[in-house]
C-alpha cells in the first residue's frame, strides 16, 4: 500500500494495523508494504517527555519471522530511528548491521544471552562494535524454580565480571530486571541485593517497567532509592484490573496494554527518570497487536505532561 508523504500517523497506523490483523501477509506482500516508497512518521513532542524514543525489536518478532528486513523498514516508518536488538535473525552480523543501516535505524543497545556473555564475550564485543551499540545487556538470569539468595549472589559475581569485560572493551553492561527478583530478603529484596552489591562503575540496570510493576515494586521509588543505577528503560504496561504481586517473571501477552491504557503512573515515572538522567528509552510492546498499540503508545508519549 503506497502512502503519501504527508499522511499523518493515524493514516500510517491504519495501514500497518491492517497488515497485523488476521492471517500473516505473504512475504511478498509484506515486503512491498514496507518498501522505501513509504515516508516515515516523525515523532514530534508537544508535552514534557522529550527523550529520544526507541523500540525493542522483540516487539515485532512475528513480522521478523516472515521478513526481518521488511520488519526493520516498518519500524522506521513508525517513526523510530534507534532500536535495541534481540538476536540477529540468523543473519551474519555484517548483513544484520547493513539491514539496519539501509532501514535508517541505529542499534544503541543489544540484548544477548547469558551463555554468550559467559562463553563468548569476544563475539559479543565484536557484534556490539559492528552495530555501533554502546549498551550490552542481559534480560534473564538462569535459575531453577523460585529465585533464591544464592542465585542473586551468583548473578552479582557474574555481572561484575561481565561489566569489567565490557568496560575494558569500551562498552557498558546492564541487567534488565524481569519480575522474579523482588523476593523479600533482609530489609529489602533480592533485587535490592543485586543493585547494592554490584559495582556501579561496571554494572548498570535497565528498568523494565512492567516487570518492576507486576511484582509490586514502585518504579518511581526504586529510581529514587538508587540514583544513577538505572540508565535504560523498557516502556511497557499491563491492563487495568490485572493483579500485582506475581514473582513468576511472566504475564500473558493478552494482559499487557498500550502505554496510557494501563496501570503505571507514567507522568510521575517519566519525570523521575528524566531527573535521574536515564539515557535510553525503548517501547517494548508484547501485546498481540503491536502495529496497533505501538502508535498509540507513541501518541501518548508525544503529549505526556508532568
């Protein structure tokens, strides 16, 4: 579907949402829809939130199964210029980096697996440098059953080691909380332990707002409790009425919500993050309809006031 350069975001949303409804489009149809003839929406702020807004590519994992290169063009058309990666879609790093560049995207952060950081840090470093990414992060710490103090202390040792390796290579390591860490422990939680006992010069944190909110942690209070430790954010929410208090680290995609339609007090949170100096913000939409909900989230953030 060809769109005029002057088409507003709402028009682009309708066209992209149509692609995301019903059956997946054929490879040829999706590639054509995501072609270079389409002009990208430009994210334009009129409220108080003014930070560069990126997206975690996991958001568009279903599109990537069909054609990851076309998915990247779709991401650019939505208005994003920088992204956080989640794998290479079976591409050599050179091809992946070129595909991002051709789509008009810059990878500023990348998620990698625990085994990659533990066993192949040289490959992780080479890939980050090929992409031009500053941040290298881990989104899940392996453990069996409930997360324990022993798991947390193993994580602390690993994170300090990973952080030193990345810093020596000119990169920055971070851990992305995933909702299973706030187990009560001493005068706080195991998440507190992980933050307090990692070296702040080596280990940074990415606040996934959903996985902070779901266990019952106040994200604003957490930022203020640990100034300077959280440098990145996953902007994500869950539907009204979904109970908090789970430490499973999981939630059905159908219970997640577009930003502005969920539970999180975004004005207070974004103000706290801005005051603390967060460097990167990425929408991560795991709802069943990201092509509908991501534009809603963008519109909400464009006009957010606090």
